[in-house]
């Protein structure tokens, strides 16, 4: 992975640390009004209770806020949706009162807030400016030569095009690059840049000098594509070393309450974290 470029300014950055959610839930007047509005919206037959069918939109919204794909997409995510529904119905109730709905929603939101406080999510709008700043900055040659040495050590002989693609994959949001494995980023940002790049050099074997020169050409086109189609990226700056899992496993109450969320690559470009 490329070296962290902490000197680059992060533009349009927003940190989701759960504080807004906590503020909502802890303000009883505001939260009660929020619940009243949502409950009325869900209670289609106006009988003062929510059926399993009426709860489905709320469950779907919570799943979306957690970053899950739509219901029916996979058995793993469907299991989580089922667990969320069971939190409301306790696995046996056919109808849920407003009081019960409020209590469970409060628990879920507080759980989300606690998770964000522990592992904040940074939302970035990547529009090509940071990438241009990086490739024209003083650290460009040093960092990209480090990337080049990693690529060459993995593959002794590599055409220029493949080398550039691998190098783009090693850049991060710190250099102003959205996650290149994402299919949308590949199709709409990277591939168009490669297609406009000088085709005469695509199969040419790589030296350090030619790599730096040709990579910059492609990166400039990537930056232009990002300017035209900015990408919203969510990422965590924390290092995951397993300590959180150990802490969870040592606390049975917390373990019983947790809902495991599988994060998908596309979830790097997610909207989070207001359920409704």
C-alpha cells in the first residue's frame, strides 16, 4: 500500500462518530416527535399497532443504514434483516405497539451510535483535486517509486498498462483515489482514463522513468473523470487488530445483542447513518 500522505488536505470531509444519533435519542422531546412521525407513517391501517408487514419498510431502512444490500440479495444479509425484525416482534408478536417500537428503535440507534463512536466513519467527496495535488507534489516520485518496487517484486516482467492498473489499486483516499476494485469506479473512472491514454505505450515494458511519466498521464485523466463525476467514499481510519472481537466475545450480553454486519466493497461508497 502506498505511504500515508497526511500532508494532503482532505476536502469535503465529514466524520460520522455517532454524536448526532446520540443527540437525537437523548433528546426525549425530539426523539418522541421523530418516533410519532415514523410510527404514523408506517401504521397504514391506523390501528395503533404495527404488523410485521408494516414493519418491513423500517427494517429495510435500518438495513440500508447498516450498509446491507437489499433484502433477497443474499442469505447472510437476509438473516440480519430477520434478526432486526425479531428485535421488534421478540420473535413471537404479530403486532408492535408504539412504546415497543420506540424502545427497540432507541436500542438499535444507540447501538449504531456506540459503534460509530468506537470506529468513526469518514465521508469524503473525491473530486480529483487531491489526486492532482499528489501527482504534482514533492512526494510523488518517492511514493510512486515505492509502489513501483512492490509491483516489480510481485511480477518481474509487466506491460505498462498492467503496471499502471496495479499502481492505481495501491493508492488510497489519502492520495485522492477512490477504491479502484469497486466496479463503478473501474467502469466510469479508470477504464475511460486508460482508453484515452496513449495506446502506443500500453504494452511497453516498464522502467522507473517511464512508469513515473506514463502513470502521471493516466492519473491526470483519472482526476479529470473524478472532477466530472465525484465519488463519495466512506472509510474507517482505525486499525483493526482483533481487540474489538476479543472484547465482544468476553461480554456475553453485548454478544447476544450484536448484529453482525458483513461490509461489501461497494459499501465504500455508502450513505450512512440515518435510518429514516
